[in-house]
């Protein structure tokens, strides 16, 4: 039996913890077909969701830091600046 699910777009530019958490709380009833209706902070599932969103927030922070290191104006680490300047033939 094939069921069709609506694909919703995720805003990947909303990268702070509260925005990620709010998006997941809005999607939770849809993803669980309404079976998960207790969205209180005391619910163990919500606590696990908040821990997961905290980890996602940390990963996105480090991903942004790594992305900044590949451009000369935003690179902060000396080793990366040297590598970028060598690529330019300096």
C-alpha cells in the first residue's frame, strides 16, 4: 500500500536553536500522524528533541566556521590563509 506524503521545504538558513526547535515542534504532529500530541517541555521526547536540536546547532556553527576558512577575506587561521595565498601563486 503506497502512501503519499507531502514534501515540505526546510529553511536551511534558520540556523539558531530556537528556530530549529520551533520548526520541529510544528512538524512533529504531521510527522507522527497526530499520535504525538504532548508538546510540553517535561515530555521526555521533547527533551530528546531539544538535545538533538542543540547538537544540530553546534554542527551548523562549525560548518559555518569551516566555510569561512575557504575565502581569503574571512579566513582567520594562519595555516588556511597561507594555503589560500599559495593557491593564488603568491
